[in-house]
C-alpha cells in the first residue's frame, strides 16, 4: 500500500478514535487525557507526513512534540483574543485551556508511538 494512502487511513482512523477516547464518559478523566493526547500527537505526525512525505519521520515527530510543548506553555498566557479562541470547541481542541505539566509525558509517548508507526508504514511494500 502506498505510504500516503497509509497515512490517510491512519488519519481517518485516529481522529474518531481520539475524539471517542477524549469525550467518552466511559473512561476515567486521566485515561481520556493521556490517550487523547497520544492520539493527538499521532494525528499531527501523520498529517505533516501526509503533506510532506519525504520529510524525515524523526524530524516530524520532534517538530510535533516541540509544537505541542509550545502550545502547552502558551496556555499560561491568557490575553482576551486567545481566551475568545479557546472558548470555541476547535480553539479548545487545538490550543487547550489549562497548562499541566502532566501533559508532557503523553506528548512524548504519542510522538514516539507516531514515529514507530510511521516508520512501519514507510517500510511496507
């Protein structure tokens, strides 16, 4: 299967899975936070690779991790325009609204899992 098609299928699968895990009342909050963050990282790695399939997967994973960390630190800044964006569902999903140190390990796990998954996909015939 071609690499870009595999990436597209990953994106199509991980988005509903991530939303289900993040918003389902059947999971405890810590589980939803951790596995929702992992899915978020895998999604963004797959999306960047879909747009730039020749880019190094490792560089993509590191870039997504650093971007996610920057967004996390941005949550400490609360100007009115960002608060207005965060008040919307898309803004909350992308920018978040509460800084938590505990978000960093799932970002690392998600980027590591995404890197491994995409390395596997790239090697498929």
